[in-house]
């Protein structure tokens, strides 16, 4: 698959054991593997056990999907867009992070953090309130002048059922459910507004754990920002020293921007409108009720 295409699908008889051990593994909290990273002749193989393998060329420009029999095309597309594409872009020298982003005037606000911190919920909350979303996860940044642009991702947002029930109007389209997650994939359009053009990054908010008793903003210095960005970056080959060094230098330039803050707030849906208003006011916008 190239950047503009669709996967070239091949169906193997099964996910046969590979000759070498993975050089890196993503795991679920219960320690079972979610994704395994292997080197192979001419590039890499990413294995999602029970779902699919993806073969990537060394430069990250071409991806071939190899699904397990019976796994739907929608599942393969979802894995590609949300897991494999960000990794392939990192191999091309792009900055890609686990973060969501929404439009803010002529710029953008980014929300960064691990799974469960509310990145997608915030993006959806802003989107249904008139601030178009640029990405649900897989935030891609490109240097532009003295700052960075947020590049739009695929036009969908993934939410757990409780967030979907609380936030999303019934007329928003839902993609076909996937076999490996109960998250709903919500397609842009109507009430769920999407921005398909780059926007300058104005604020980067690293999300707290939700234990705060009130909405809190705290500026962070470049060293702390660097540590946080590195925690949440997509990198295909964490052992390729020249690429890792170049990536680190690039992230350091990003971290030097005076736009970084820690954000925490109580995790109650009833408070989301106040959280949005506080963020807008903090970012220099009109905090009037939406």
C-alpha cells in the first residue's frame, strides 16, 4: 500500500511461526502480545496475532497486508490506518504521535496521552461543538516556518460505548464493527465535523490521569515536553540508531516551542462543556458558551 492507496491483500493459510524472535513487542495490560515487530529481507513485518501480518519496505513507502483467513477487509483497513500507517510514516522521517487534534481558529490544539486519558473523547466533544477534528490518533506534525503544522488524518473517530452514548448524535454514521475491539468507529459528516487542511499547532496539552478536583493547566519546560513527546511517539525501528538520533533531534526542536502544557480535569461527561470552554479560553479564544 502506498500513502494514497489501499492494501494489496494476500491470504495465507495461517500465521506461520517466523524464524527470528521479534525485536520489539507491544503488549496488552495482561501481557499478551498486541503487535510484534520483525526484520525481514528488504524491510519489516508487523504481526497482529490472529488478525494480520503487514510487510513494509525498508523505507516505509510500501505496505502489503496479509490477513488471517476470515478477518474482514474493514479490520485490515482499520489496522492499517491506526497502527501501521503511523509507523510507516515514522520510517519516512515524519513526526507521528499518539494524540488527537482539533481546529482552533486558523490553528490547532493537540491532546496527548496514553490510552484512556480522553484524547478521543475531547476530540469528539470539540468536533460536535463546531471545532473540526483533524485526527483522533496518529498525530502527524510537519515543520512549517518557525512552528509546526498538524496534518489531517483519516476522517473518523473511535470511541468506547459510554463516550459514544454521551456525545454522539444518532445520525452520525458508524463504520462496520471490528472483531478485535468494542470501540465504535464514527465517520465524519453532519454533526461530527472534520478539517481536511493542515493547521498550525497552537497548543499541545499533555493529559493527566483525571484525579484533579478541578480543571488545571500547568506550563511545562522544553525538557519535560521532550520527555513527554518521546513517550508517545510512533517509531517503527527503535534500534536504528541514525534514525532514532535524527528523530530525537527533531522532537527536541518541537519541544522547544513555547506551547506545551499539562492539562488535567475531573472525568465527568457533565463537565465536558466547561472543560472545552476552559481550554478555549486558555488557548486565547472566546470562552463564550457553545
